[in-house]
């Protein structure tokens, strides 16, 4: 039914980005006054009636009309004057986004929505565990990744060897001597005894410089090199502690020595083993992991075998006067990683840090570890993986029937192209599964509850991949990377998509381009982040967490630090399998699979980082790679990750210009507008319904 409200010539449709999004919505600005029969119809309707309003436009002088804008209002939105019989209202936008936005936070059980189910192949990879007797933590190492787990404290070497299947890796005797003597005795003595058979250090006898150092039972003495006796100094141990003890050494009667010495003696034996899930690796049999193991959360792994490569253990005794991340030994002396002193070692990882004194203990990869690790892998299949396109589709069916999403390039070139349009070597297929399906590897019954909202899925795509969504005129729910929007709706690396060229459109009254003498602009400095920091719902290893991105520029806002925390998702599958007790059972695991021989498989990618080679499973969704998607949308031209500086591919559009020009037809708001300042992206466009003047805010690359 037609209506004829009274209005002024200030009616405007304000097209502006939805908060935090890249799509536009056109909000009505101005007031409509309904009088006469229109007023009577409003007053006669039920009080809770919703009034739909459609604004029509004619481009041919009234011969034909087309829908231009739709909205709605209720009586409670109106200013009603019953004396003058008028109802004044500013209608509210009613468009294809309403239902989606209203349903963003509605929670559903994903299992009940019946998304498509796919199979995804992954590996249970072996882990090296390194342990120092008596400690309550154990070092865990996998393909360059490192973390610590809590464990039982075990001092019994036989228990470690015969029940928990650790192999003794390497031992050390560290003796520090104080006191003045004649002749002079070295102040620091280090020896690496062979511990491959016994796995412990009690008695010892070894030469160092001009002396022989001996312990036998509770006696400790020093004699001339090559001789066990006659003793020069000697004393008795009065402690049951075989790892750290102090003994006072007195000169023996008749020896040509003087001075009382104090010897502080530390002994360490480092043990290691392989945790795996295969009964045999090559021709090498493994053993059944004891039900009551030293580590209680190895539920996904059933087999174990000793790991004995002494060259992987390094004892460090070098210090720095400058602070390091490895901590303080004593005032002015900080622990230094051996790899910082000898780059040929590769990266070294700390072991049993709370035992460190004058010596630190480190693990570094054996040259053949990457080959050995492959032999111990066990292939598994996840039977309950949900393609991300299907997850979005079934959620949309609940919150906004009629809005569609499918796993084709018509809905997302970025997510569903055969090759990623930004990283051509990526052939990703995204899946999610409830975390319990991985935490309890080899489950009999898949998860039956998986609470989810559309918002957490879309937030994950934004934070991981820099992807944003919009709904096109065909009611397709589309998702693309931020660079698609920055280039006017294209991934074409040659030319952006320009919809209006104001350098060629001429003002009739003066013959000048509409962009002439309009080169005033300012900057949105508060939006210029100085740092991005990343993380998942759960703890992850270093490369899955990624390092912070620091912007190398003086003009950014130093107070703006963006925390990118991916809520309800985690992706470090190896860490989940190997450390399940540290993973929340809520939320989902995110997979980035590739299609190989008709099967979806988690890919491996090698990264060289900070002196170590990391081999990551599920690497497509590790932040060390995901950060590549951020370089298309940086606040400045240079940024740093760690100590390495990079060049950004795209710069945020934070140079802002206000410009007016006429439009008969509304342009494609995703397209850019060319002016003398460059190619500007539309931030806001206010179109006057009478004059067709478009007051427009454009944003350009900052630099």
C-alpha cells in the first residue's frame, strides 16, 4: 500500500561499515511525517504492529520505480500528535543482514545441526622425554618444539631404566673448590663419566690437569695425577645426597701440601626415552608403557623405548653479565644457551632448570632425529571432522534461513580456491572437531555435545586468516581476505577494482574534475597499532602461538597493542595428543588439511626459526604461517617478528579524506574511488535522496 509522508530535503541514506566489519549497511537519516489516511492507518493498527516501509526510486522521471531502501518501525518509535494527527518517525533499517546479526550469539549444539562429516588423516608423532632423577618436571621435545610436563619424582635409577624404560644419556661430575693451598688446586673441575650401564654416579676416579680426583664410599680425596694414592688432601662425605654435597678436604700427614679446601660436588645423570604408539619401528621393538607411569597424562600413547644419544645433552658453564631469558645464577651472572655461543650446535632447549647451579643442562636435536621421528609415527584417522563451509551453512540455516553458504569459490575465493590466492603453495581445506575427539585419541564414541555460535566461527576466521564476511545481492554469505576489500573487491595483483574515477568526471559549471582542489586529508592515528600479539584458547608450542609482530615506525600509536586471542579454538594437534591434561575439553580443534589421493591429510611444513628446524603437523593453521596473512594489512611498511625485519605487502588505509560528488545510481561500495590522492576505499557515503549528492569519506594507504 502506498504512503505519502511529508519530509524535508534532508533525507539521507548513510552507508557505513558495520562496526568491526567490512560490509556496508544503509541507515535512514531524517524524519518522515505521516498525516491524513497514513496517520489513521498507523493509529488503527494493533499496538504491537510492525510497519514495513519501502522507499522507491525512479531513474526515468517516474515512468518506472525500483526498490531503493527498506526499513520498519513500531508505534513506540513515533512522535504522535493526536491533535494535529501526525506521526513522526525515523524508520530502522531492515535488510538481509538483520537476521544474521541478530543470531550471531545464539548457541547451538553443532552435532544436532548435522553438518557434513569428513575423514581427516593425521599422525601420532613420537616425543622425546628428558628427565633428571628427583625432579617433578620432565622436558618434552618434538621436531624442534619443546615444553615441560609435571611428573612424579623418581630417584631410583633401576626404576627409571627397567620400569619406565629411560636410557641414561649423559652424566657429569662438577667440582668447585675454594680455599688457599700449596700447591694450588684448580677451582673448577668437570668430568663426563660413562653412565651408559649404571645410570648413576656414586664412586668416581678421574684425572684433571695434575691431579686425580677420587670418591670411594664415603671418602673423597685428591692425589697426584696417575695415582690413586698417596693422597694429598682427603675428607669424608656426611650426606646421603648423592647429587649435591660438600666435603672438607684436609692435607694428609706427610704430604707436601698445605691449606684446607672445601669441595662442592654436583653430579647429574640425564635420562631420555621415546614415547610412541607403534609396537615396532623398523626392526626395533618398543615396550608397553606402564599403566602407572612417571607422567600421568600419556593416555594417547601406549609404547616406549629408551633414547640414548649422549651428544644431544650439553652441560653449560658460561654466563652473561647482561640479562637473558634463561634466568639468573647469581648477581651479575645470567645463564647463556650454548647455541648462543656456538651457532653450529643448533638450538638448545633447557632441561630441569630448577636443578641448575654453576652448570645448566640443555638438550639439542640429534642429526638423525627427523628421520627417526618418521619411523615412529603412527597414522590415524579422525572420523568426525566438520568442513568449515558446512558448519557455517548449518548455522545460517538456523539463524537466517535463505542466506546460503557453500564450499565453492562463489562463496569464498580465499577459503575454497584450489590454490590460495595469496599463498599459492597452500591448498587448504578447513575442518573443525570437538576437542574431546582429539584429547581422547582412539575414542569409541565421538563427542555428542559441541556448543557453538556463528560468531565464534567468524571471529576465528578473522583472527587467524584476516577474513571478513558479507552478504551479496544473491543472498550468498561470502567470506574473503582483507586484501580483497582493500583492493576494491579483487585479488588481482595488477590493478585494483575502481568503480568511480573522480579525476575524469567533470563538474559542468567549471569544467574541472570533481577531485580538483580536494586534497585535504587527516590520519586515523588511534587505529595504528604498534604491536600484534597472538594466542589460542589453550597453551601451544612456540610456533603455533607465533611471536608478536612489532611495527617498525615512529608514527604508530605506542599504546595500541592488539591482542589476537582465538577463543574456543586450538590447533596444535601434537601438543594436544601429547599433553591432553593441559587442554580444556571445551571448544574445537582447527585443522588445515590438504587433499592427497582423494583423502584429507594434515600437511607437514618445515620452518627454520631461531637456529632450529621445526617440522609442524597441521602447519597451515600455526601462527608462524598465519601471520603471513597479516602482512597485507599493516599499519606501516616495515615490521619485525623477533629480530627479523620484513616489508609489508599492504598498508592499512588510515589516510582519510572528505569529498562530495553526485551519484545517480549508488556505486558498488566495495569498489575503490580514484581521486588525485590515489585509490580510496569508501568508509562512509551519505547520499541525499533529493539532490543525489554523496558526501563521502575515503580512506587511502597511510604512506
